[in-house]
C-alpha cells in the first residue's frame, strides 16, 4: 500500500518484518508515544495503542496487562537505563523489537538539546539476545540491516555497509 513512500528505509524494512509474525486481528501495545511508525501501522490496519510517555524504567504497569497480544518496541530499549525490567514484565506473548547496534566507528547517540534523547545502550546482537532470553523470551527470527544517510564522509560510507539496526521477533517461553 505504501511501498516506496516511507520516509525512512527502516520503516519499510520493519513493516515487512512485522507482517510475517503479527496479524491485523492482534492487538498491539507500542512502547513510546504515538510516532510516525505507529501511525503507519494504524494506516496498514493494525490495532495499535501507544504508551503515554511514562518512564518505563520506573513504571512498567503499561506492559503488565493481558489486554495486548503483541508488544512492539522500535528504538526504545536503548533509551532505558534498565531495559530488563520492562522486557521482563511484558505479559503479551509476542514481542517485535528493534535496537541500534553498537558501531565501532561512532559514539553512542546523545542529543545536545534534549536530555531524554540519549542512548544508554547501543547493543551488540548477542547482548540483546541475552537480555531477551534472560527475561524469558525465545527469539524466533532476527535480522540486521543498514540505514544509509545522504551525507559525505567516511562514516556515511561505512553506514552503507555496516548494519545499524537489529530487529527481533520473540515469543514468551
């Protein structure tokens, strides 16, 4: 429906991945406030509810309910001091999540204007797998993908070939 019209390559990639595991009949709790990707999911016919912007390090009550079949978390866990707590408390049976991968040629992201917009973690794939498994999830599918930027320089060239995102589908054990 929106083929080729997504503002970012990662939206297109993430939607294609999600469609393999989540039906439009399932209810989704998307961690984080309403965002461009949750709006795309809604336009694609998914039933999506977003969290209200609460600090998921301190308040995991939004995931401690059986009201949702699936929890999605796209570039959320890296902003938490302790992502284990919310991942462990999820009651839904399915999880689709993506995190930025640690890049050897770039420091962790930190906004200069918004103190909440920083990455406490940028993961290696094995670290995120271990975190999910320790919290009682079985990974069924995983993918890495790049997200090139239209800039000039060594880092933009490296981003064309180096995976930036790690996308996982997991089920509660």
